[in-house]
């Protein structure tokens, strides 16, 4: 009798625990919007998955709904991104955690996440389509790239395809949130000599979910350069440096200063993640980019050097000829 009573209590406890767990679990919906099939974005779509980053808790379920006109998959792993697919050499790498298989317009597919972590996913049919599911109690307190790889320390280092330019990148704050200003700080180096490369011009580009959201030109100085930006939406981002080439003569010689036969080889790409800021839903701050370019800095430097030099020459001439005139006048007066 006692055994039956204990068994009943155990069974009741198990049922209560599972009921509480079931009651606390939630279902989230992600839309595959119309036009996601088109990598050129010649459609009304703004993201390949909406939202591009789904933040959930352990044991929550995500349901993807195909609102597009073509079939898609939801496959864990890393897609190619828009530019990777256009190169014709990348088709995505599945991780094996989940795979929906192909589902058609107006169909859906669901998956329950029983483990915490960052889960990248993509469509194997259209590998430029990428999304993220973040499973955890809170936003991570450490920086990482778009694949979830933790960045142990800054700066992170990248190289152009021809190996002639090294670029060291840091961003502040470490964890990027929407509606908060982020500073991207970077320096260029010659990897062969480890010397700082000044007067190198470049294009600074930000892409989010494959869409270009910011572009600016710049020229590096010895002290590096930076750009500020405030993100409106969460999601994977690419920080791209393109067309890196010499902007003129400098005292620091390097093979990178020679003419680039193919500027597409002078590209460096970094990735990161932007998280939804639960404390701020909008921002009114005006982003100010660095107003001074290196040409102006060099002009100021030249003025700083030449003006004192000119004053010194004038002082010497005055000492040589001015004194003589005064002594001549004194002798004449006598």
C-alpha cells in the first residue's frame, strides 16, 4: 500500500513538472516573406526571414511560415550570404541540428529548441537567405561573429585576398544593440613589415541580412580611422572594407602602395550580430562621422612645421640686419 502511495505521489509530481514546463513554453513565428527567393532584392522584401533574429528561451518552439511564392528550407548551419552566393563557389554548410526539408507556399514547419545557444540557419535552395535563433535567458555579455564564434579579444584581424594589407578592427561597445551608437575603429598595416599604413583609401560598408545599409569613403591615418553607426534592427551584419588602395605618397613604403591589378582582391570582411535592445525602442541621436580626413591633417601638420620655421628665419634676419641699422642710427646721432 505504501509503495502504491509513493508511486502515486511520484507520478503526480512528474505530471505537475511537465505541466508547468509545457505551460511556460511559448511558440514564436518567423515569416519567409514574399520576394525572399530573389538575391537582388528587386522585390518589396526587407529581410529574408522576419524577424531575422528570433530570441527565445529553452523549450520554446519556432514555427516558420512560407509566405513566399517558392519552396524553401529551414536548415541549421551557415549560408553563403548574398555576396558569397554571387561568387558561385559557396552553397552553405549545414550543421545537422535541424532541417525542415522543402516546404511550399502557405506551408509551415516547427522546431522546439531544447538547448541554449546561437543557431544560425539558412535555405539550402536559396543559400543567401540566412537567419538566427538565439536561445537563452539573456543576451550574451561577450562579442562574437555572425556564426556565434566568441571573440576572445580585440582587435580582430583580417587580410585582403592578395595578402598585402592587414586590417585590425575593434568595435565599442563589445555587444551591439539596436538604438545604441557603435564605433567601428580600425588600423591598416603592412603584414610583411608590421608597419602602420597611412594614406590608404577605402570604402567602408555595412550590410545587414544581405542589404547594404551604410557606405562611406575614407583615408587612413597613422592613428587609424573610425565610423559610427546606430542600428535600427537586430540581425547578422557584415563589416566590409573594399577597394583598399594607396591615396598618395607617404614616408611609409609598402608593396600595398603599388597599383592594384584587381581591386576586388583588396576586400576584407568581418561579421557580427546586432541584438534587440529591450530598453530602447527608438533613438533620436544624430550620428556624426569623423569630419577631418587625412589630407586636412597633413595640411595642418605642414602648417605646424612651416610656420615656426618661417618665423625662425625672420628672427635670424632681423637679428642680422635689424641690429646693424639701429647701431648705425646711434653713431649718426652722435
